[in-house]
């Protein structure tokens, strides 16, 4: 945990020790202890991932199912995409616990004893996570962990639509020590690159402005150079945006 995350956790433990939010932070602490025991860096809680995780836990608790694919046939990647979370590497763990005194510890122990879930917790590529805990009316807890490899943190949500005269504006900070962000724009149906430009990172801040000449659907891919500016570009984010004459088009 960072100092800020530890202070949040300590506050909740003192003033709201039995809350679902406290259980989320407790699970973060437990999974980071598991990572530390295996020589891995901690993952950090990210609010947009936590919202996706909570929503899936809530959906499972409310509709009485337990699966990575929800009743609308949406996979974990579908749910992330719908929330405009565009990290290209991600994974999901689920746990369901009822009738135990310490459900958070029991859930984490169970995940670590399951090879596939353990692989997610101990994946050295992941650096962020969102944890969502929900309890149903029968006292059963549903846990969702959404992991991702995150290189860029955006200021606000990535827009689904933009006006052609304004283009696409993205601001944020880097998570990986990158010095350059490469933006590539394609028309998905014809797989043709229509725009490409490199943007320098100032400190840890980046600002991207993408112009468009025609209305339509565009695929945006963002690449970052290697850690410490090694020169090799790695795909970090990919998403689509609809460009119209006006914002509401």
C-alpha cells in the first residue's frame, strides 16, 4: 500500500471496521502480502477498476449467479470496455463466501489455493487492481478482483463521442516512467492508419490532441516507450471513439 492507501485503510478499520469498503481495502492488503511473500511489487487500488468490480459483485449477488460471464453474456473484458477502461492487459478473480467469521481472509486463501486465481494474484505484469465486495440478503459475500497492467492514468473518463471540430483531448499521467506516448488512429473497417503522432511526457504528465477530418468510428491505440525510455514501444491502451459533426450526434 502507498501511504495514502494505508491511511484510508487505517481510518476505515477504526471507524467502519465491518463495512464492505473496509473489506475491499483489507483484501488489497492481503493480496499484496501474498505478492510480497513471492518477491513481487504491490498492486495499487484504482477507482475505475473498483467500480467495475463492485458492479459485477452486485450483479451476481442480486441475480444469484457466480460466473465471470454475466447474464447478458458480457465477459470481464466486455465490462471493462463498457466502462471505458482501456488497458489492454487484464484479468479477473471471483470468490463467494458465506458462513465464515472472516470472509475476506477465507476468500483470499481460497483464491491463492486455486491455480488460475493464484496466477492472477502473483502475475508480475499487473500493477493495479480494483476490488468490489457485496453481500446479499442471505449473508453471502461476493468478491471481484479486476487486475490490469496500467501505463497511463487519464484525467476523467475517456469519451465515447467527440465533435469533429474539437477532436479528442486526453490528459493524465504515466504510471511506468515512460517518456513518450505514441498515438495511432485507425478506421477499423479498413484497418488503415489515418493519424500517428508522438507526444512527449513532461515530468509524469501527458497531453494528447487528436484531430479528425471525417465523421465516423475510429480506433485509438496508445503506446508507451519502455520503462525509463528504453525506446521499444508497448501497446498500453486501445479504445474506439465516435466522431460526429456535433457532440450529441
